[in-house]
């Protein structure tokens, strides 16, 4: 909503400048988007009259104008404009003038002829050419012929004004009008509101019998007022009205259209002017459209109707889409002699649905959607009739058709000043409450010590209960005058849940291992499943689908995290970030049979590719399977998760069949770790190995965070022994560990694998594994015999189970 | 004999002076002071001395020994120091060469700022709660006083996954869920961070982003309390010099409603490009809980009052780090994640 400061002054005295006004209405809840002080940059531009035009001796496209800008002497100005004639009055920028955008005008020579200034177009003066009338929008701006010469041109071009652009919240439809904004200003500055006149002089002849209004759907059209204007003359509206419409961003067309727009801006009531003679039988029928009915709207487009839309029809068919746009056939033209003026109340939801469906938003639909004042319809029709009559454009038939089947009463709401204080935390006196509400045109009555009754005018449909009135009091009183306190009630501890603490710790532990956190979208394309080689019958392909996705890339909610993190690798790879260690946590979504809402599970995924950072004295290492496994182990260890094991995962199609494993916690499958399958890498256009792990946090959360109890440090020294065994290549280290621990018993404190060797030192198909064993007892120093005995039972069990040989 | 002793002392001192390392010193010690050294040799010849001479010479020999030992010790110290100095000088390195790199790892800036915000509010007695990202129309709209056809639905373009199921457009449904579960228990103070979704994707909008919602319900929670709590938040988050401004606004689930501006973090309120010259930055929306929302959630709206607020995590994070492009937060470019 664009509000002209000058126009606004017609309805209310404004004691402050436009900028100050903008500040105070913002503080009262009408957010100001911008304040444009028109003509602020303009200097030394005057109204001038073209006295004589002669041709330029050296250029066909230029002409020489002799221009009078006041005084006796004329000045010579060369211009390329082709729309000026002798005796035109135009804005003239003289030497030293400044135009919009800071352009300075100097005396100059054009093709050898001296030019002392410039004739200006609307654009050069900073006017919005979109809202200039057709005949002024292009070329030099021709001013009305009665414009005085030699005056500051800003006064005659609407540039001595400031336009405040409001960004209104959806509840304040009433401020989509000058009078609505004026009401706010009057309340803020406690000044009075001046309503415009709405009393046209009528002919003796009555409207009765000439027109008829039938409302078939009262719930969609609460009221329909029609006025009939006769002897209509269509011409340009007066300059003051054109300027005001332009300030509101509306292009002047002709007096009839301009007046309907003017009243729409002034009172917030959309009006429509029908060419009465085009309405069959002078009949207006407000009804639902018939499915497939066609209407050509004012913008020249053919619109196909649906049956839940509301239309205005005559006896033969639709003539307008109610509240949205009129039809081309009944449009007012130069030939129009009688006008039927519509001022109605249409249902907000219905208008919103229709305009959404047609993709057609107009100044009218915008206002109907927010809810207009049902009790203001008649006044708006009268106001428009008066304006047209006063400019000599018509005579007004007496009376009107006012089809208003069910009168809508003003609401009455009680308010207790004690409640105002209770809610705001600041006492506001009963008198102040009353003053504020009265200044907003609410009626106050039946006062007692408890409070009073407030009658809410119908132009404020947003006010329906006491708290709404309290807000009105608060915002006019000023939010900045309410103190800042802290809640005084019982104190609360505050904090995070165990689950939240564990999730935070997990992130910290991963970061401590040198992994960066990423955040990826929760949705992706279903194509990702093919890229990941997920089997057709996998539960992972059973997804929540977004019915109205922005793109195919965001059509389903993820069931696994891998696509997001692989995409990070791809994205970075394409930007030459070849080394990456990244993790992402978030939810995955699985449909549930017995619930509308899906199952949401917290997951973690991490990807690693490339090398660790190298330096001048350190070689970089590959972030390979064992590097990643080390991080996984470290994180689980620090999280206090015990009982983890890895089981080779031959069957997972996404990962390398020989380099992947399921992560199990206490026997429950909790995730997977492994090198990404080369075919998957190909699908992601990656030609470098990637290792990843994924983890179901719901499983981890069950086991994490259990505090260990301290075990006393050993008092007696331990004994270290190394043991190298040669076993077949396919024996898993895990199984060797298990046997060593079993045979080593309690005295075996620690086992570390420090070397694995395959090669010509051992026979083909075999590997040597070297372990470092630590034996220790809590209550004594172990003897060599005791240790030897353990070692020999370890070697014999390895021999028996794996046919292991000792390596010397 | 006396002369001989004096000669030994003289000679030994010269040798010690000339010795250039500890090994040489040791040789000299053995030569003069050892069991078979010069001094011992002289003392062995004491038998041939007269009884009167013996004590005198004995005394002399002892004092020569002491003198030499002392001298030796001094020379040893001197040489040790010299050798240490030489070693230290040999061992000098270029300390300005880079250190061995650690794998760093960092938390995403959004996570870090979320943590900071949570910390501020938990310190004020708020509990952190979460809720589902896929919600019913009821919790996302209806229970927040946004019935079907409400204009506020237009402001939040919604992704639907079913006729009454959607990706939550804000974290406000958590308010309702929490109140429903707690009613009529008070005091209730929660902060609810989470992902939210809107059908919008351009330079300043991401289809997925984060909000943090706050809610307090108790007897006599006032609008003034809301102002106070948010003032504390703004000062903790952006510095104690930060000023806050409350402007009336509109949200269907609060009444009275306000938009909160903070004094610009870039220019301190003088006006700059970031704040479009106004000196103020809009950071959150808030208000007293609408009585209808309290009633829907099971609280008597005469008896209890509350406040609620919601802020965009991305907005706060961008202001804190001076990030000017929203997309950076979701692109996961490592150069960004490593730098910030
Ligand atoms: Zn600034």
C-alpha cells in the first residue's frame, strides 16, 4: 500500500514530517517498507511554454524550441523529442538544474546550436512511468494547458510529495485505504479524522424499475449496492485526482475508471462500473458460475469458470468474476451513457480461492480477501457518484438498490483494564484505554469499575475478543513504554535431555577426530536409490513422497543419509577439494501403516575420501577403511558404547563386497562401514575411493553414555610377550583375537596386533600375525612359569583351531 | 721433594688449562691424581724423609691435591658448559617452519549458533524440546489458530505429503504438542530448535531451514516478561551494547504480537548496507500466547498466560559470522566449513 503524504493530509492533520510519520506508524504496527521523498533531488526545473518551434539546420531529428520559463526573455533549447507542439506547457530544466538520479544540466551546443536547458520526460523527473497516463508516459511530459508558467515544476507534477510504502500484516485489511491509515494517524497523534463527503445531488428520477439485483448466494455475497448514473461523459479526470492515483501506483485511464479506483484507495471499498446498456434487462444476478462458462475479462483473457466461483451475471450470462475482475463486454467506453455502479461485499475465502485458481490478483481481490467493511458499501457508492457528478461527468439517479439480506451487527466486547495490566505487565488506566479505543473509532459504553463495553466497527473484522482490544491499547500506548522484566513465577531448572546431550557429544567426538560437520537437505530424488544400487524390494525404497515438490531433486523424504554425504563429496570434488572427512546427522523417514505420521529416526553418516593433510616433514596417509574404522572405534569408545563388533557385509550392493562390514552393538545391527562400491562411485561421477559409515542413532542412544566404574590401577608389574603366528590368509583377525583372549584367561590384560605380513617369508596362502601380549595379576607379580603356561595354551589352541604355526 | 710437588702442581695446571674436552681432563686427572698418578708417586717416596719433614711435606702434598681437584672441578664445569652450548647451538631449528598438521574438524556454524542460543535459554530455565518434522495440518495450522482459508497460510507455502500431513512450516507445532502434554502443569518453559520446510528456493530462501521456538506459560507471564527475556537473549547473543526494539506485528497464534529488531551488529545503529540504512535488523517474531491457543492446548486462558517467540537460525548465524549468502550454509563446500 502506497500512501501519499499530501493526500493523507486531506483526512487528518499530521503534525510531523513524512520521515517522522513513517517512524511512528511503524511503532504502531504498520510496517513501513520505504519512504520516497519525491522530487527531493530535483532542482531548478520550471514549468515552461513552447513559444516557437523551428527546424535544426544541421540535424533532421532535432528541433529548436523557444521556451518561456517566466519573464520576458525566451530561451533556446534543442531537443530530439517528437511529441511537443507550440504552446505546450512542459517541465524545463535550466542550466544548473538537477534531475532524478543526480543528472546535472549544463549549457551546451547540439550540432552547432546552443541549447540552454532541457525539456523533461516524466522518467527524467523520477516519476514512475508505469503509472503515468498513456499520453504522458512517453516522450516529454505535456502538462495541462492552464498550468502557470515559470513555477517550480514539482508542484505541477505531483513531485512535492512523499510516498510511504506500507507492508501490511494480513489482519490489517482496513489499512489498505487512505482513510484506514488516516484513522491510525489520528489515534497516534490524538487528532481528529475528517471523512470525505458522500452526498451526491440526485435527480428527481429514481432508480426503481430500472435495475434489479438478485443475490442467489447470500453466504458468498452479503451485500450488493447499485447506483445508477446517467448522462455519463467519459473524459480525463482532473489533474489532482490523476496525481493522487499515480502516487498510489495506479495509472489514470478515464474519469469513470479513475473514480472507482480513487474510492477504492480512499475508502478501501472496491467498486465496479458496468455499462448499463450492455446489461441485459438491467439485471444483476449474483450466483455461482456454471462449470465451463466462459467470460472474457477486462485484460482481454478468456476465463473458463468452475462451479464454485461466484460471478455477476445479467439475464444472458456472466458479466464479471465477483470481486476479481470485470468482463470486457460490459466495460465502460467512450460511448457509455449510463453506468451501473457496483459496491458489494464478497466472501473473503471465495475471492481468495477464485483469484488463486485463476492466477489473477487485482487491487479489488486483494481487499475482498482481507475482508472489507460490509457496512461501508453504500457510503462508497455514494462517494463515487458524488465525485463523478462534481466533475460534471454524470447525473445521479435518486436512491439505490441495496440488497443486504442479513444486517451484520457490530460486535460488542467487554474489556477490563485490570486484565490489560495483567497481560502487559504495565498498568494502563481505564481513561487511557478508553481514549485509545475511541480514537480508533471504537465506541465505548457502559462503564463501571470492572471495565467497559467496546463496540467494534465492522471495518475491523480482526477484532473479536478482549485480547484483541488489549493489543490495540498496547500498540497505540507504545510497546516501547512497556517495561522489561523477567518471569516472576516458580523457577525452573532448564536444560537438555539425555538424548540431546548424547547427540551433542557425538558431534563433538567426531569433530575431535578431525571430521567436519555438514548439513544436507532431508529430501532427495528417488533416482538416488538407483545410483546407490539399492535393491528394488528394499524397505529403503518405501518413502514418504512430497506431493508438491519444487523439483524432482526434492521429491521424497530420505530413508538413508548416504545420498546427502556422497553429494557433498561430488560437489567438493568438482571444486577441486579432493580430500574430505565429513559427517551429517539428521532424521530419516519411514512410512507407518498405522499412523498418518511416519517414523522419524535419527541417523548419522560420515564419508572420507582422499588423503590426510601432508606437510614438509610428514607424509600424508590414505583415508582408507582402517583409517575410518579407527575413527569409528574412537568415537564409540568415547561415547561409552561397549559390545561393538563388525561382521563382514558381502551382500550390500552399495559397498565393496570385500571391504565392508555391518556394525553390531550387542548383536543388534546398528549400521554399516565400508568402501563405496566402484559402480556407485561411477554413478556419482567420482574416480577416487570413498569410505563411509552410517549409523542408526536410535540403537547407539540405547547404549551410549553409560558411565564406567573405575578399576584400581595394578600394583604389581606386568610381563610383556610377543607372539607371531602364521595362519591361513582367510582367517579373520577377530577370530584369532577371540581365541587368544579365551586361552589367555584373566591374566591376559591386553592384546595388541602390531604386524600383519604376507609375502615370501611365509608360505603361499598364509599370513603372519604378530601380537603383543601383556600379562598381569592384581594380587602378585607373575612368575615366568605362569606366563609360559598361558602362552603355551594360547599356541596350542591356535594350532588346534587354525592350524597355526609359531613364527620364530 | 717440596720442589717436585710444586712442579707437579704447576705442570698439572698448565695441562688442565690446555685440555679442550672432558676426555682430556679425565686423562689429566688419572695422570696426576689417579692411584698410579704423579702425586701418589711422590707420596710413595715420603718414606725417605725425616720424621720432622714428613708432616710438613704430607700437608703440602694434601694441599696440592686439594688445589688440583678444585682446579679440575672448575675446568670440568667450564668445559661442560662449553660443550652444552655447542650442542644447543648445533641443535638449532627453524621454529617458523609449519607444525605437523592435526586433522581439525569443525562443527557446522548452524549447529554452533544453535548450541549458543540453547545455552542462553537453558541458563534462563528453559528446557530444550523437539518435535516431528512431518506434521499434521492440525498441529501446524489449526491448533495455532490458523484455520483453513486463513490468509496466514499464504505466507507459508507448504510441502504436503498427504491430505492432512505436511512438512512443518515452522517450529510452532512443538508449542502445541508440549502444552498438550503438560497442561495444566506450570511453569512451562521450553526452547524448540528444528528443521522447517517451505516451498521457496531463491537467493534468500532455502526450502529447508531452521527455526528456534520459545514458549513460557505460567500464572501471570506478561508481555513485559517477554521483552525482558528477549533483551537478555539479544545482549548475550550479540553483545551487551545491543539494543532491542519491539514493533507491533501479527501472528495468528500470539496476541499482542511483535516483531523484534536489534540495533545493527555491523554499524551499531548508525545505518549501513546490511541494515539498509535503518540501523535496525529484524531478528525474530513474538507475542503473548493467543488465549485460543492456550484453550486448544488445555490451559484456562483466564488463569494462565504465556509468551512465545520464534527466530530463524540461519538469519542469526549469518549475522554472527557476517555471511552474506544463505546458500553457503547448505552447499557444504569444505573451504567454507574449514574456514568458518
Ligand atoms: Zn547497519
